[in-house]
């Protein structure tokens, strides 16, 4: 994001979205409580009209824990 403000974000139309795939219709990024996230948004139809269904994913996922067997070694 060009102007990073906490608890805000921006989304853009996804050029990779086609009627044949389940890719999000919009993609973007946000900063929430000082942490960076990817945003995915889909336009859905509901009882009250169209709405956005939104998912957030941490940009830097936490490191994976070693497998149980590796921790015993």
C-alpha cells in the first residue's frame, strides 16, 4: 500500500477472475493492529441484495512447528 494507515486497507478488481474459477473478484492488502494482511473479496447475492464476503490472510504466516518426531530428536 502506498499510504499505510493502521486498521485500513485497499482492494482492487482481480484480473485473474473468470466465470470458470473460484478466484476472488477483488484482492488487496490491509494493516490491522500493525500487522499486514492479504485481502480476498467475493461479491455474493443475499436476502438483502449484493454484499462482499471478505477473507484476510497474514502476509507473514507464523513458522511451522516441527513434526512431533523431529521434536523428539
